[in-house]
């Protein structure tokens, strides 16, 4: 099966740790897709599949939490001027994901295609928004490695 979410090299920021974490986030969203398909084929899904889904969502949440901490640390180190607003966006996104995880876990809600698309859109938007930070980081450190390019797209 083809991945739901394809990594694109245009999302590389030349920040090794952040780039690797972004790739892992794409993989984490892709791990949700087959669970969604399994759930839609059998609405009376077995407990093991639901546990896999909630486990994967919790892993995604933990990965995002760590990623945001790492990213914010770098932003602080280079006096990124949008640090506060970017960190606030992180808080809001984590709260939204936690709410969704709780609804899936506690109310037997189903993962739906709309949620998968929303997660993919959010990841792409996040990675594109990080381009401004990467440009600031490289200018601050004098590495000159990264210059923001086109906006990119979801397709």
C-alpha cells in the first residue's frame, strides 16, 4: 500500500535533528492510515486494533511533544523573534491532538479520513512554517545553509 503522506525533500531545513523529527512525524501519521482502513472495513473492530490506534496516537503525541521542546530550545538559543507565537501554536496543536486522543480512547470514536487529512495538513503547515525559523537559525549561526524557497504544497 502506498503511503498516505509522502515525504518531500523541499521540507528539509538543514537542521539535522529537526529534519529527522519531521520525517518521523510523517511516518507516524502514515502508521495511522492502515488502522483507519482496518476500522472502516470492520466497524465492530476488535479491541486489539483499537488499542493499536490509541497506542499510535499516544506515540504521535509524545513525539510531537519532544519535537516541540527541541524546536523551542533551538528557537530560544538563536533569539528567534517569533518564538512566543510559534510556541503558542505548539501548545494549541498539542491540546487539539490530546483532545482527539481522549475522544478516541474514552468514547469509542472512530478515526476518520477527515482527521487523517487534518493531521497531514497540520504537519505540512508546521514544516513550512518552520522554514522561517530555519532561515533565522542559519543567519544567526552564520551557516548560510538554508534559504526559504517556494511555499510547497500538500500534493
